[in-house]
C-alpha cells in the first residue's frame, strides 16, 4: 500500500485546485498519480472544502496480534485448512466476522508467513483421486457451451457420466426444445432431452 499523502500536501492541493489549476497541472505540480489527485479533490468536495485526514486501516503491519479477532480467526482457519489461499480465506473471514474491516490478501499472506503457516498451493494442484470402483461411486459432469447447429442456432449442453462404467447418465440441452426430445419425459425423473 502506498504511503498516505500528508495533510500539508492535501491542503496545498486543495488550495491550488481552488485557484483554477486543472487535474493535469496538479499531477505535474505535486508529482501524484492522476487518480489520487481526482480522489482527494472529490473527498474535499464531499466534505464541503474540509481536507479529510488519511484513513488507512492498519492491521498490525508490525504486530499482527493487534488486529485482535481478525488475526486470531484467520490463524485458526489457516490451521484448520492449510491448503486454502488468502483470497478464499478472506471470503471465509467475511462470513465469520460480518461487518468487521478485513485486511488485504497481502496482509494475510504476511501474517501466515510470519507465523510459520504453510502457504497455499499455487494454482489448482490437487492429488489425483483413484478411479471410482463401483457404479455411481462418482459422476463426472461436463458442459459444452455455444455450439452452433446447422441452422445457425447456438446450443449448450450438460452431460453426466458414471466414472466407473463410462455410461452416459443423461444430457440436458439448452435451450430446451432446440433439438428433438429424446425418449425421456420431463416428469419421469429422467433428463428430458437425451442425445
């Protein structure tokens, strides 16, 4: 996170904008990103010309334990689920501690690294599961999207296959009626459009 713009520079920026300097001139004069200049001026307008102070939330960059419940909960979740990454943990923290300000992903990673927690796996490497040994032990679901028919109409479908036997359990075509209905009926519990 970049350093906060000092209150002295904020006041000078506001005064220069009141004297008629445009954003491009303020960017050049104060050596700030254009987005920062626009943001600070908007905050000044919103506060009736009062220069708001910097409002960065600190989550214990030096002492993570000062973040209290957020830090403790994050550490407990990481200990229970060592393969969860920082982004996923943020979602879990948001559900666990609703309404609390949360740290950034980068801060979570720094906390975990500083407390000897293992880093989450990069990408989606998962251990390979052995093939199902019994019928209906595991199903594979595959989707195909935006396939053109000879008429030019676009269709999609979802197909379920039994992993053990390789049997196609059913295929649902979208939009319904795009192709001729198969043997199954909509009220029979079988997928209505079987290819």
